[in-house]
C-alpha cells in the first residue's frame, strides 16, 4: 500500500508539473503573438503617418503655387 501511494503521488506531481509548464508555454506564446501583432500595427500606423505627411507637403506646395503672389510696395 505504501508503494502504491508513492507511485500515485509521483504521478500526480508529474501531471501537475506538466500542466503548469504547458500553461506557462501557452501564455508565453500568446504574449508573443500579441506583441507581434502590436508591432505590426505600429509599423502600419507609421506608414500611414508618412503617407499623410507626404500628401500634406504636396497639398501645401500646390496651395502655395496657386496663391497670388503679392508684392509689397
């Protein structure tokens, strides 16, 4: 009976350890995926900002070109 109790204790501890390690690995994986998505989103946002800045510069140049030039006396 004593040996059986020891075997069940070892098996139970091993199962608990495997479940804990699996849960930790899954958590680390999900955090990595979330971080990757966040970084990709930032890269996309940065590209959109650069595009808008370029369009703003073009619009300002066009506006400057069509404004009548005033000469001061």
